[in-house]
C-alpha cells in the first residue's frame, strides 16, 4: 500500500536498477533516532546527506519534484517505498507533509538524504486512515526538479476581512474582483472548473492552480465547506476573493500538512458542469 503524503496520490514512472533497490531498502541502523551528526532545523526536522548531489540550486516549495524514497517507523518497519515498487514518484512540493516540503528544499538534484521527521511535521502521533504515526524516517533521492510558473502576488487585504466584503451568517466573507458573464449559479451537487490561489493570513501562498498552470475540476460536494458555500454565489467568468474561517476550512490546527485558521482564496469560476 502506498502512503499518501498530504492529500496527493502520486503518479509513478520510470524503473530503477536492482542494486540501488537492494541497497536503499536496508533498514537504516540509525532509524530509531537522529544521530549526533545530523543537521537539525528550527522546526525540529533532522537530516544528513548520504550522497552529495551533482546539480546546482534547490527546489522551491511550489516546484514539482521527482524522487525515489523509502520510509520507516522508528521500530524499523518500512511503511512505503517507491524504490520497492521500482518507480519514482512526482509531486508538487507544497502538496505533501510539512517535513517533506521543508526538507527537500535543502537538497540538490542527484542528492540522497536521510530525514528524521517529527510527528508534528508528518501525520501526528495517532493519525487515522492507516497512516504511520510519530517520528518517521525517510531516505530520499532527488532526481528531477520542474520549476513552477511565477506565483500570483499576495493580496493586499489578506490579513483581515475588509469593510467592502460581504459576510454571511456562517462567517464566510467574500467580495467580487471581476464580474462574471454568466447568469446561472452552481449548486452543491454540480461539478465546476476553476482557477484558484490560496493564502494564509500572514501572506503565505499554500496552493495555486494558477502557479501550476492548470485549472482544477471537482464536485462542490467534495471540497471544504467554505468552498461549497462560496462558489455557489458565483457565476461563470466571475473572480471572487473569499475569507474562509477555520471552521469552514481545515480547522485551527489540522494535521497532514493542511493549513490552519482563516484562509484566503481567489477563485475564478471558469465552467459549471463537466
């Protein structure tokens, strides 16, 4: 079973050679705790370089990376491995657990690094859904970095709801940035296609279809409550800014890398229906 990092199911490509697989699948001798020679960041993420990289520069949080990895719990149990499957995996770096988002930005192409990721940067102490809890250990090889498009600028009113916004009984606030050309509003049962960008109230961009260069399609019944409620206010062609309180998003202190508290989204409704 492949463990999902964050909410992303990885696409698997390209085979690796058997000697690398055998070598990388050995349980690390220091799996139970980070050794004294490990580098530790301010967040508590520990790592050490196993093999130096050959590339210059490091990936940014919005970039898409291709890696090989294996993961263990501190009792030496392997819970996931792209190496064992014989195929590396690719994902946007800001769509995975916090320890991966932070840690892979330390790496260069060709580098292999071991990470000791504390629970608060992974899935927590006692996560559900079959995910491993507590401190997790990963060996990661960075194979490829695909640079993300230029991210959208942080809104000037991201920190607080402005007076010009409409606030609903649920606490959802919004204001229209660009009027739409359509006349029909989607229902909670409809599929929609949108472009969007999301920020925390301190101005950190945590997700953006605009930065990925590809709009997203989903059912309004499949998303956070603030989106289900808010996008129903829109018509095709409209762009609207939403201030979504934590109770209508992921909560105040969510696990698994989701952003907490009030979130701000710019949403462009491109299409209603399939």
